C-alpha cells in the first residue's frame, strides 16, 4: 500500500501562485511515475502534469508554461509550482502514483486538495 498526503491548496487571486506538495509513504517502488490530475465541477478528471523517476515530465496543454512539476526522490515528494493562475484552474487537485510490480500497474490517489482562483 502507498499513502499520499497532499498539501498547499487554497484560495488565490488570478495571476497569483501556489505550490502543491504530495508526500508518498508505505511500500514505495524505486521506479514510479507521480504527478497531479485535477477535476473541476461537472468536468472529467484531467492531466495536470506527471514526472517519471528519471525526471521526464508531461504537462497538460492548459498548464504548459505556467506550472512546473518537480520531485525529490530522497523524500518521495512531488511538488507542483503553479504560476499565473487563472479562474479556470479552479478544481480539486489529486496526487497520483503509478508503479509496475512486474505483474500489474499499481495506481494510488491522494484525497484531493482544493485550489480556488478568484478575485
């Protein structure tokens, strides 16, 4: 089992910044992909950004150039720096963990943290 603890959400004005953190604990694999997805009311969950153990990143089109994802492998923590926030970034942000144990892909989700961008 893997536990994901998220922090850093909140209310921010348009154009502002926030940083989300997600710390993984438990049966952590050496190689895994982690990152963030988000879900706004009435919409499907969508990719924000993911990062592999080797540091390769993948960003959703709507956040490219504004959000930066990084990870600290020693702390099993991933960070999402969100700049130039827009009202359309308002959503619940979920941390995600994916690893393959040689038989199947294991996927875990955090409990979600609310990000609200509003004046």
